[in-house]
C-alpha cells in the first residue's frame, strides 16, 4: 500500500465523532493517535503477560561516547590514545570491556558487541549523524521517518497503546537534535512518538507525572455524566442495533473514555509502584529510571521505546547540560570539564550510570522472560577521536564518524559475541564494517519486518533501508 496513512473515512459520522468526543472532554490523542498508551493494566497482576510480540528499546547515547573508553579499549596504544581506563575480563572469555563496566562485564553472554559501526562519508556533526542513524539509512533524505515511526506504521498495535514512545526529548542546542525526532517524517504526524519527561519532570524525581495527554480532562464523575448524555443523544449507539458504523463509533468512544477516565495508561508511568530495591538497582538518576520506565512500557505492549541516554547532573553539580548531551565529552575545549573525571560530562560519572541502569534492564528482562522478544540497542551517533585533545589540561575527545561501538541484545540476538574489529588505535574499521543501513536492516530483521518494505506517499515509495541485516548475529 503506497499511501502512508490509512484511508480516510468520509462518511457523515466523522464530524459527529469529533464533536461528541470533544463534548465529552476527551482529547484526540486518546483515539489511537500519538499519546495513547496502555488502557486497562491490571494492577493486581502487574504488567506481565501483555507485552507485544516483539518490541525494541533503543538507548541513544546522545553526544557520542568514546568507543576507546567503553567497549573497544586499546591498552597497547600510546598514552595519548589509550586513555586512563584498562580493560577487564568478562563472563565471555576473550571479550574485554572498560573497567567501569563492572556489572555489564558479568552479563556479556546475553549481548553482542559490535565494534565496527561506521558512517558512510565524513558525517561529523550530531544533527546529520543522528538523522542517518535513526533513519536506518545512509544519505537519508531530509523527510525520512525514524525507525520508531516506521515500526509504528508497519507494526501497528491492536491494543490501546502508543506504538512509539520517546523518553526525554532532546532539547537545548539544536545541534544535538535530529530533525525528525518530533515528527513522523514523510509518514506524517500520526506516527510521531509520544514524548515523556524533560529536565524538570523525569522519573528519578518524586514529582514525576505521566504525560498531560493521559490526564483526564475533567473529573471522573463529570466525565461519566457526559458519557451518559452522549449515549442518550445517539439512539443508534445506545440501542446497539448492529449497524457497523455505530459499532465502530461505540468502540472508539468506549476506548477513548477508558483512557481518559481509567488509570491503566497512567499507571504504566508510575515507577513508584516498583519495589524500592528494583528502582535502586537501576539507579536513582534519569538514565536508570528511564530504563526502568522503558521496561514497564514494553511490558505493557509499547512496540518501540527510545531512551535518551542523558544521565543528569553528577553529585554536587547542577546543570549537567540539556537532556541530550551527556556523552559529548569534548573536555576543556568546549568547557565541559575533564572527560575522564566524575563531573556531569565525565566518563567517571556517565559510564557507571549506564553500567548500572543497563545491567538492571538486562536482568529484569531476563527474569521476566522478556529479553527473547525485546530487542535492546545501545549506542551513540558516532565515536570519538583516538587521540586525546588537550591531555595536559582537561582532556577530551572530538567527534569521530569512522568507527564506533554498539550493544545489541534480545529478540534472537545470540549474545556472547564480538562482531567486527578496528585497527590498533581505534581509528578505522579493520574487519566487517557495519553501516547505519545495515544496523537498520538488522533491527527490521529482529522485529520481523522485511527491510525492503516500501513506504511513502503520493505514489512515491522507498524501501525502509537498503542495508543488509547481520544474520550472523542471530541463532
């Protein structure tokens, strides 16, 4: 089907639906458009047993972490390249990662480490690098939708849930934000994500609230009275005479009412329902609690969740940059402090936060039987220069699109493997390069979507991606 939207209905009931829903105090977002999340979650049963067949949690480490200081260390390189960290042994013989990954080092048999990500061309700015990565294609056109929007289009949920949620939208300096994060690209706004949280309202805060779209427009008692009134004004609906249009209208109104009046959708976002021990295991920082929220969302049936890798401010500091840039560790050149320190832009703060939250996510998904149907992708938009900048002051590393690392787990990824290799100083890919379109195709493959599926509008269609899935990772 070449059209990007479902065929519009032109019968006379369309206006009636809108007017009646508006009269009932129920917003358009509760009618299956962006903002609709789980309805009817049974609090007595928890969230188990209602997950979508396949889901994806994409942890975007905005800013681009250094591969040499995280998952592709070069201990034999010169001092001005290798950095201060040393590799440690992991649960998989021969797989070594940073000494700051103390928890992840025990879980390596559950994920595959790609060390040969590479951009096609010299894409050294955040804006373009994110755009191509999230589109799943190199040279992505300006109106390209991102993978979350694409999956919402080709894998629509049959439940009252959002297909695509973004935890903490990137804000602040626009160089950190890919252009179509806040839209569905050429697919249209119908497939944009539901944004949840910001610097002043995130799940590590005791005052965190669910999105406004999920708050009832009026008090439940008044909403019920309005519903009764609407039913009395439409005898076909109240009589239930079998007319298809009336049944459709009744179903839409019922689900919209349940979302606005019920607590199911909002309860998914109430991370304070989790035991304190679980929350503390993830870490009481924005990244850890957003990873916990991501688990709750996929458990409730959300198909694609993007987690902004923002770690917040380090202890004793304020600010910490906008919710997009924790991993943009330039050092003193950009006024960000020591990239190897424990400040908000320091590997000594950010990497332990990631280690804590990501390891807790893996353990949680494994224990709940969700990892086998949940793809987890963890990466930045590019890597960092092998050579350390200003090593005698407050050191850092600059943007480096030629190679970087990624973690993939779940949804058939076999784990316990390293794919690809860089040269002796981590400057270029030496073996088995993985382009962003290959990663996009691999994500499609894991979620049972054919990468060659064509999408578009106005008779012009494009494949999701022209990349080749890394089928060797599965089994």
